[in-house]
C-alpha cells in the first residue's frame, strides 16, 4: 500500500454554513464546530431534544374491529379498500428534532487568516481550528458526557455567550439567561421553555475555566480579557419544570477539578479510539490526493482517496451519533429547527441503511444504541399490534421521534400503519450482532417471540392452495400500477414474516414446530412477466418500477433468503427486478440500497454505477456529512452512514455458515486492504488484494466451525479452529 490512509479531514477556511461545520458527538451530545477564530460558533445538540407539537399522548388508531371487513374487501378484489381504513386523522409528523443553542466566542478583529486551518481527527473525535497563535479544540466525551472546548492564545480576549438564535427557532420560545462569576472563571446557563403548556424545557450549562487575565459579566454572557487559555464544559438537559442549575454547575466543576483538557481527552480516547480503530480500509490511493482537503477531494469523485476518506468519515460519524439512541435522519446534528422530515428515525429504510455496517464494521456501540431504541419502545409496539390488528405481539412504527413508538404517522398515500415488516427489520441487526459475538441476548430472544406471536394471530386468511395471506399488506413506500396503496402479499411482508417466524423458532424450541409450520404456509415469491421478482406476490398486481425504495428485495438484503448460491432462480429474478428499478427522485438512500442489493447479487458493475450516482451527484458537504438529494439538498446522514456498508459488502459477506470473498469488486478498486471486519460466524478478518489478481484473507476465529467459502473461483468447505489463524489465498477474478 502507499502509506496510511487519512483518518480525518481538513479545510483551509472556516465553515460559513452549519452544514459544513465539522461534527463531533458521543451518541448523547453533539456539536457542530464552525471554527472561525473571530466569531467562533459551536452549535450544541442532544438526542433528547424533540419539540412538543401539541399532542403528547397520541395513540395508534383503533382499527382492529374493522380489520375482518377490510380483509374481506381486499380478497374480493376491491383494490382501493385500504385507502379508507383509518380513523380519519390527518397526517401527523412525529415530534421534530432541533438544536439547543450555539456557543458564541467573539474576538476583536485581527489579522488576515492566511494561515487558517480547521480539521477533525476521526481517531479522537477532536475538531481543531488554528490561526496564527490562536487554537480552538472541541470534542464530546464518551467517558464524561460533556462537550469540551479549549481555546488558547496569548492575551486571549473573547466575548462568550449562549445564543438560542438559530434558524427556525420558534418566536414563542421562552428563553432565560444566567451568568455568575466563579472561582475558576464563570458559569453560564440558558433555559428554553417550549411554546405552549407542555411544561417541557431544556437547559444548557457551560462552565468557563479561565487561566490568567480577567473575567467580568457582560449580559447575557461574560467577557474574558488577557487570558492564556479558556476551558469550556457544556451539558444540556431536557426536563419538565425547572432544572437545578446549581447542581449541574457543581457537577461540571467536580469534573474539571484537577483535570486538564488533555486528561479529559485521554479518558474519552479509551472508548472512542478503541472503537474507531477496529476496522480500516486502504485503497492504495495516491498520497498527493490523500493530502487534499475534503472539499477538494469531493471535486475528484472517482478517486480512491475520496472513498477511503468517506469510509473513515462514515464510521466516525456513525459511531459519534450512536449512544443514547442510534442515528436520526440527520445523525445527531442539525443547525436548524426546521429539520427535514422532523429529523426522525425512519425505520422502513433510512435507519436500517445507516446502521447496516454495525456488525461487520465492528461497532457494537451502534448496535447497542439501536437495541436501546427497540427495547425502550416495545410496550408501544404492543399497543400498535392490539389497536390496529387486534393481535398479540408487536408491530413497529415506520417513524419515531425516539420517545414514542406508537404508529401515528400515516395517510391514504402512505398507509404506514398497515406495514407489518418493521419489527423484523429492526430486530435483524440485533440478530446479526448475536451471531457475530456468538451469544444470544435474552432481550432479543424475547422480542423475536413477540414478533412471531403477532404473525401467529395475524396470518389467519388463506387462499385456495392453503397458503396464509398477508392482508392488508404494504410495500414501503410504493403502490401497484393498477391498485391502491394497501394490498395483499407484498414481497417484503412475506420475507419478513418468514424470517421472523423461523428466527424465533430457532431460539424457542417449545414453539419451533408451530412457527416453522406457519412459515412454510406462506406463499412463495412471484416472478412477473418481465422475469423480475414481483413487488406483490398476488397475481394481477402490476409492478411500479420507478421508485426509490427497494422493499421487495428485502429477501436479498439484508436477509439471506434469496442468494445466488441457495436460490439461483429467485436470485436471477431479483437481479432482473434490480435492473428494472428506477431511481425516482435521486434519493441517496435509494442509490446505496441499490448498491447493497447488487453486491449480494455479485454485480460489481451495478455497485460501481450506484456508488457513482452518489459520488458524482454532489451529495456530500465539506463536513463529509451527506445530503438526501443531489447538489447538497437537505442535510441527511443516509449516504454518509450507509457508504461503509456498501464498501464492506462488495468485499466481504458472511452468514453463520458462509464466507463470501470479493463478490462484487469494482474495477476502480484494483488494490486494497480491509482490516478488522467481523463475520457472523465469529471470526475477525483481514483482506488484501492486488492489481495482479491475487488476494489474501487472514481469519482469526473465536469459534470452531465449518463454513462454506465462496470466492470468484468457486466454493469449498473451510474448517476453522478457535484461536488458530487461517490464511487463505484467493484469485480476485
């Protein structure tokens, strides 16, 4: 290889847009760092900050009593019957995610910034901005759950305040400021009470520890003059009523007592660097390209240096956004109160794609955050099943704000309350995690049983051949060309039901025979007249090809139900469906979803094409966070977080009993090294490949196991012994 890949990015100018601000976070707090030495801003966020929207007790619609009639009508051929199956409410968005405030550090005008540089180090989570003798460093501690900023300069003078004035902030936001001098410098607070009578508010507290000079109150903040360094510690709490600011300030002083910036950073690194360093990707990029700032690399979209950096940035941002919760549509960051699609967790593709690399890319921290969301909301999922379908078990919502798991976001055009595959898709990463580590989480095992119980109660209608029917059924977010939105036997619903029942059966021997028998009664997938796997298995429902979602190929990815190895005929039909699929509105998640399915189907050209659509489409900001649409339209984490999964899947795939090496290696990656990936049969793996067509895989198994090895040369058994490294020579073509 040509040296070590770059594990960070940099820019020669401060950020002027919040979308270009460098990001740091610990899965609870987030920070968007602009880096301007004369008007430095750090926007503070927190996963819990969702704005009340006037109805704090929304429940799922109580529709179960009318379900048998709807099923009768759909099975009788009334194709639009589901479009009136609601309780009449209008479309309701979940509570929107928003920023807290910005830390403002204003300095007197100085010299031109010809030597300015800002950077973010992915290995540490630390953003740094320098200009002449001024330096500012910011990170968010995984160890102490605090935003830490350290500013140094000779004769440092700055005006420090907490500023709630951010784009879209509601006019009725009740803001109160506090500032007091303390022995170490000052303590600032900002309390913001939401409009309305919910009683909800959030409060930020910043401790300013000042070395040298003077500190005086200049409302709403403080003025520091002649100092040599300032250390800022910031936390945000969402609460009801009033927060005890004195107690919060005391906790920050206790944290700072006897500890320097470097000491705080060291405690953080023990957690952050350990996680980040587990997996690396080296694509033998040109060292001169590796040295470029991120914005310049983005202007060379087909360079391997860009892919290396986007892989590293994607893992960094995914880790940084995951903790209390997994990443939102915007990760953990936003600088605007009007966050697109409420900054929610959208579970019918977006969250699922963002976390797709967690198991293979050795980020159990991401899976644990995902599990926290799932298990916290299971009671609400039970309410959804009872209210809408009259069943036991669980039904997951397609949108959640992280607090409520009730199904409230649906309409005639998007009957998301009829979607029953969500629980399976959200539990799949937890199953993958268990397979990777070789142990069952009892919480996942219990949740799988609840998913199976839902299907046991729901799958009661049958066709003339004795197959149980999924009715009503919905394929997010598409509809047949000749029918309404709610239908019968969407391919995704069939795959999810089968997978949920069989996976639950594997973990619950007492119920295994019953659940496997029910899974066997589900109808098979249908191949349509175009030779493609049909999005709806029911005969007569015509496909709508131009759509961003690939819900019907759920059996290919993320499931292992359809593969070139076990079900070659179905895999051919799935590949034909992929060929016919349009990109509709050019959503980033659609392109990368396409790439993940193509990798499973061993189509390197299609992987490269889908990646190219994203890389050529100007989807990435200078921060290396992504947008939802081309030309950096709508800040969104889908592409940034999903891209590492695509790069791993084109190089390495695994199941509990199979290892696939180099299934879809594009021509633009002739050489490289992927180190540290995890397999679902319990082995870590390093893979190296060269332009001459040779590749070497080194496996470090934790379990003794026989798997099937699949390479471009064919298939063979591979025996692994726990603790004994295994070296495999492979041809790339």
